C-alpha cells in the first residue's frame, strides 16, 4: 500500500504544551465545546484572532463598549484592528444586545438558529475499543478515553473545527460551522492527518497505544438549534454528510483516513489520494466513490493551476471601453447606437457599464431599467416603476392625481403634450378587468402607449443625449421587450445610446440590426486578475503565493476575485497576532466557490446576517419600512445591522426623491446565498409575513399586483389563498391580452392547488383555473398540442366527478374542441346541446350552437351549419357575451358565426353575401378587446381568400398573421399562416420557397393543431408539390390524406381534394384518362351531395376539360351546363369565368 506522506510541522495546543507530554485535559475540552461570548463576538466581526488576548485580560462582552482607543493601543492592536473593533462596539451598543447569530453554539444559553449550509463532517473512532475495555480497569479506560478526546479536540479546534458530540469513544466534528470556510474540507483533512500522526505518541496509562479510523464527507446539511432548546443540547446536523462520514469511517483501517467523493473533489489539488472505488452503504441510496487520504501533495503550498482563463482580460476591456466611447461619440452626433453585453453571472457586465457611465456622466441623461425574475410577467414593470419614482406616484393615487403628478415629468407643449399626459396616466393607473374595451381601442391604446414612450426618449434625446441602461434583459417582461424592439428601430437617427446586459446564451430580436453591437465579456487573464486583487487589497500586504492562489481559484470571474480578495483582507488581522493556527502551511483561508465565500462574509457580519436573510426573502431591493415590518426588528438594531451590511459591501443604500430609504443587495448572488441558508419553515414564515406587510402597506396591491402577493403566499405554503390570487392575476393578464403572462399565472395557481387536499373548494378553484388556462394554451400552442389535451382531460375528469353545474360547460366545450375523430365530435356537440337545454341557460345554448355550427361545417352539412349560426347569433344579440372569448376557444362566438357563414356562402355559390358576412365579422371583431378573436377573424379571412385563389391577398394576410403571432406568441396560428404563405409564394412564382414554408408549417400543425383544416392544407401542399414537379409525392400524400379524412368523418373540402387527385392523375398518366375521370366524377358527386355548388362547378370544369380533350364534346357540355344554372351571383369570379369560357369553347367545337 502506498505510504502516506505529510510535511512535518510544529503543533501545539492553545496552552502551548506538546500533545502527549503530561496531562493535556486542563480546559481543552471546554475550549473546544464551549466558547465565550466575547470570542464569538470577535469572530462575528472578523477579529477572532484577538480572542485569546481578550480572555487573558478578562475582557468580557459586557465591557467591550467601554474600551477606548488608548486601551486597545495598550493591548497591542493595530490601527486597522482598533478602528474595526470600535466601530463594531458602537453598533453593538446601539443594538443593545449580543449578536443574534451565535458563531459557536453552547455558551450563555444563546440559540444558534438552524440553517442550511455546506458542511464537512469528520467521524473519528478508536480501533479495538472492545479489546481495550477488556484489558483496562474502568477508571484507566475512562482516563484513556478522556485523553484521546482532549487530544482530538485540541487538534480539531486548532483547525477551526467544532466538536458536535462525543459518541462513546467516537467523535463527530463539523468543519465550516458555525463560521463558514470554503477551505473547511482542507481543514478537516489537516486535522485528520494530525490526529493519525500524533495518536501513537499520546502518553497513556499502562503503555497503552491507540489507533483510530477516520471518515470524512461533505455536503449540504441543516445545522443549528433544531428544536429551539438553545445551548442546553447538542447542535445536530441533519443531512447525508454526517451519516456518510460514519459509514466511510467503518471501511477505514487502523490510522486510515477515508473520504467521500465530494470532499475528494474539493481537495484533490492539494492532497494525494488512493481511489478505493465505489461502495454501497446502508442508508445511502446510490453507491459512493471513496478515497484513502495519503497525505499532502508535494508543493501543496503552491496553488494548483486550473488553466481555464478566457481570452478577454480586464486590461483588454479598455479596448471594449474604447468601443463604447467611440459609439458614444457617434450618438452625440445624432447616430443612435446600441450595445448588448453578454456574459455569465459575475463576469462584470454591470461593472463595465458603470465604469463607462462614470466617464460620460456629465454629458448624458442616464436612465436605468432593471429586469427582475419577480416581475417578468408584469407588463412594462421596469418602466412603470421608474415613472412612479420620478413622478412620486403613490399606490392608491387615482388617474387624475397620477396625471397631475406626471405634469412635471412629461415634456413638450400643446395638444401633443396633453395626449402624452393622458397616455402615461393610463399606463400608470390600475387595470380594470370589468370594463372590456374594443379591440380597436385596445390596440390603439397599446400602440399609442408604446409609441408615446418611444417618442418620450426621442424628445428627451433632443434636449440632451440619453443613455438607456437595461440590466438583466433575460428577466424582462414580453411587453418591455417589444418596447425595446421599437426603441432599437427608432434610434438610428437620434441621440440615444441603449446599453443592455444579459446572460450568456440569451439572444435579442434586434441582434442583426446594423447599429446594434454584440459584446461578449470573457473571464480575466492572470495579469488583470492580479491588478484587481492589488486594487482591492489596498494597504493589506498579500504574498505572491496568496495572490496566485486567489487568481487560480477564482477562475477569472471578476466577482469571484473581488469577493475572495475581500475575504483574505478581512482575515489579515490574524497575521498580526502571535497565536496562529499551525496547520495551514501558510495557506490563506480562501473560499473555493462564490457561494461559500458569500456565506462566510454573511457569517462575519454576526447578528446582521438575520437582517440579510429577511431581505433576501423580500427581493433584490426593498424599503426600510418593509424589512422593518417583516422582520419585526427594533429600530436601533435594524439601523445597526443595515449599517454593518452596507459597510461590509453586501448592501447598498438608496434614497428616492421623496426621501424614502431603501436597500438593495449589491449582487443577486449575495441575495441567493442568504436566501438558500434559510430553512423551509423560516422561509415560509417570512414569505407569509411579507405578504401580510405588503397588504398593510399597499391596500390596493391585491387589485394591482396579485401576482406579487401570490408569489409570496405560494412560497409561504398558503396555497389556497395563493391560488385565488394567481387566478386573479391570470384574469388581469387575459384582460390585457398578455397571454404568456396569463398562462404562467394560471399554471402557478394549479401548482399551488396540487399541494392541497382535494376538497370541494379546491376542486371548484381548480376548475376556474383550468377553464381559463385551456383557451390561453390553445392560443399559444394550438388546440392539438399535448398541453391543451392534458388540461381538458383533467378538466373533464374533474367535472365528471362533481355534481352537474353550469360552471362545467367551458370544460365540456374544450373537451368537444379536442375531439380527434369528427364522428365523435358530432356526438359530443349533441351532448353539449343537451346539457345546455337542461340548464336552460342562453349563454350555454349560444356556445352549444357554436359547437354545432362548427361540427356541421366539418362534416359538410352546410344547411345545418347555417341553422345553428342563425340560432346562436340570435342568442348572442340578446345578451352581452363578449367575455366568453376567454372561456371558449379563445375567440368570440359572434365573429366566428359571421366568419363561418362567409365560408359557407362562398361554398354555396353566393360570393357577394360571403364578403358581406366577412365584413360583419371584421366590424364586430374591431369592437372587442381580444387578440385571440382578432387572430380567429384573420384565420377566416385568409381561408376565404384561399377559396377565391387570391394568392396576393393570401400572402398579405399570412404575413400579417405571422407578425401578430410572433408578437403574441401564438405558435399555432404562425404555423397555419406559414402553410398559406407557402402556397401563395409558390403560386406567385417561387415554388421552391413555397415548398419549404408549407412543409415547415404543415409539420408544425401536425404536432400542435387539430385537423379540421387539414383537407385544405393537403390540397395546397399537393398543388405546391406539383408546381415543384414532385407529382408522385403529391399523389401519394393526397391519396393517403383523403382516406384518413374520410375514415374520421372530416368531409369539408373533400370534393376539392378528390379533384386534386384527379388533376395529379391526369399529369401522371396523360395517356390513360380513366383514373382522372373517375376522380373528377367522385369530386362532382360529393360536392353535389353537400350542396357545395362552387366546388361542384370546379369539379365539373375539370371533368369537362378532360372530356373535351378526349373529344367527348357533348359530355363536356352536358357536364358544365347544369352546373352553371343559378350561379349568376358568381359572375365575375375566376371559377365562373373559367367554366363559361370552357363551355363556350365546347359549343363552338360542336358547331
């Protein structure tokens, strides 16, 4: 077996005696397990190295506040130590209490609040203790165990470990608690090596020799006072690591140290190991790879080289700053520019922006807009918040008050300024979901609002050049992104410079614009990281080895460099004291990861960490008033803690124009570290308190921002109330046609209910969420998508399990809509009509007729379709059913009825009446405030133009639909429009492009659409394939599709699809006309059966043309003449013209 190696080093106990020389019990065990209050406080403020000095001079915590500058100077403290201690003592005095978060459990009855944190756990046990107990007298055995425990405790304590408990002759110790240290795993290994090397030299009675086995594991645990008993009980750690440490200890040999894989990975660069492979352990679900510790690596004092530096350095960023400066000069000359900065978290995006802004601050008007994960479903939230701030608008202000306050903010003059005031006042006023606006008005307001904002920036830039900073683009809401898109297109000739930051891998809609520049920030090379370290260290002298270690461990990420350097600087005081733990070999206590570095800094602020953790629940930023109420803090204590956190660089303080004080985490990762340390119960309690405080401070918040309250209530496990507010938030978003946000809110509501027992109240609320989520998902993903199917299957099952109610009808309607077999769809439509008749509810009857007219249309029963349209529209006109669109199919029934009637009239050979019905549909659509209805009307209009084979108009409508679908996220409609666009492009002379588009659209429709329009899609597809010369493929696709549609009872457009088959057969077999003639006759028969006179005319024209080409003139004339009778209303259409021209030719040939 390889020999374990370890560099020799001196070792002494805190009392100065060598282990094994005399009785070392003294007070070592007491020091290891119970630390004085003054020692804890000194550790909390980062001056733990002074603890022995203070205890030697009998300085207790209660007299710390009385110490003077002269007293501390006499004690030998440096100037920096004196300043730091006096400032902390002043904070201690103002807070009136010792730190609430004890750094070492066990003294004075103080509690150590339980928290989540990363811990390295050591389990040490005596080998052969049973044999030892048989050989020694009980008193001698007790003495051996005490000496062994004191020996281990001394070493563990000197390596910043904490003995959690003695278990018989075993010892359980924690490293990284109660003070976090990212090098805690290394501390544990150093302690283990010292124990195994010194245990055989320990002086024991009767020449007894001991050996130990040690197991070490690292991981996240819950540790602290878990039951609220304070220091009277041990501080257990709950998690896998303690159990695993005990298990791996069991496989170690005498004086062996075995570590689990996580500990190995954290220390492999400085220690040597032997791989013992994977082992299964009782109580651990998966096999664990374990390693035998062999000793420290040769040259371990030199940091390992990771070699992961990026090519872009901090010095090189002077070139990037030059780019920004150059663009700024262009902006000042009236040539707007945009710079999008990308990079991983902590890479220095915001720092780069601030560095540039410091240079141009005197020249520019700077406006900041901050994205936030809490608000990415709240339209235009960053802009609304900024305008509320600069105009001093309070929650609860009515529109008139808001307008008055905006008067001093909005620039311009005359009527245009008044219009701007109205627009901004409307934007900043609460949304009403009970006063639906017309779609025309809604679109006009949306358009006017976005354009007014753009104009605002433009006008401001003509007074003074503007820099618009948008931080964290990845968290912006969709509407703000649209606004930015408009700004990006408006700035080329304006004095506006947009600077955006976003995380790597995130792309923007304007990446390809010529005036937009992409800037990727990379990691720092060695020389730039060293320069940053030097600037942060200032008067603190760091050795070259320390600097190199920081450089290598931070991996070139500026935030890592900054935070870890600060940790080293704060530890510098230890180097000025005589007592220095010897086990470090000159290595500084530098954290490996940012998470643990920030946790260490949080630990060092002592009681202030409690305030940081409360703030983490509130969000990235928060007002003093809010955190005071949520934390229920004493005013003096809170002031002291906030000052401590600000001085520590964890918070920064802001005062708005109204003098209100707020605080923000310096970096989002600081907030995450504090938040992650909270236990679930405490986190839930704080979220509940936050929701309560927000409701108290902002009484109208439930009406204005139910999503914010719902978010906190969900995190507080108040799921029933959260679900109710998520429903309200979804309704508000639907009223704003913000479908993406609505889907998110409604899904969050369902997730909340999933955590509750399925009571009748929960089922009722779940049904309301599902009812609104279904149509929203239809709009976003298509009626045939798996998400929509899942929603309506759940809703249907829920309705079937509950007593019959009118509230169930929207779910049954969606269940009908989702039918994949049209024979079954007809049956479901009949069931819905029966349910509506049972309830005798006109609104339900309207939607039942809505189902019926669509079902009759799909099976080619046009007279039945018209009958149900007439009945449905009569009911619609008797009431107000405009809000039905959010419940039934995401479109309005009246618009659908008029639109469907237009298609039927065209099929019946009444084209003028068809156009009039389309105009009626459009007219009513324009009075509604519903994007889904707008899209439904466009669907009908483009279908109507396709019927008429108007390729140019089809293309225009397709492009309009695609633009709107992209804006709203309507993937189903985008795919549909792509099918139509492909057909139009092919018809207009670009068959190759058309084929690419129609293939893409059709494939997407197969995945997310329902099949009622597939007959016409395949007809278009076959035509485009033929235009590309792919006759065999077209014939194969069309023949298979026709058989499938007939089998499922989908008969709309089948006559035309049969005619297409005949056309393709005619091309494929020009010398054998019989198959084509049979197909044309089949198309004519089916069209005649359906009463689709226009399609019958087309089939007759194709049939007559083929008959004429075969010399069967009489048959051709006899085929066409009866089909034209009574079709005079079609005069002027292309179909009528083609038929009459062919008939005239046949008659001339006859003569």
